[in-house]
């Protein structure tokens, strides 16, 4: 797997319940894997991995990944 998939799996394994925790997890993920993914890339991989059953579906994380205008 590439770094982005590993990063999404790592972020999905963290407990996220609010925007501040989400930003903290994303910051830690970017530093750990030395990548700068866009939210759209993370959302695409999250959806793909959760549909395959590799990571559990977490509505909170998906809601934080969707950037509303």
C-alpha cells in the first residue's frame, strides 16, 4: 500500500469526535507519514477502504473530511 492509504488507515484508527480532534489527528498523520494530502484525496481513499471492509465506516470522520462550502 502507498503512504496515503496507510495514512487513512492510521487516521481512521484514532478516535475523533470534534473538529479540534480531527485537525489534531490530521496534523499528526501528516507529520508521521510526511505527506500533504488534500481532504478530497483522504475522502476518496476513506470511502474506497471502508467499502472494501479494510477500515470500519465512521460517519464522524467522513463528515469532517467533507468540506462544505
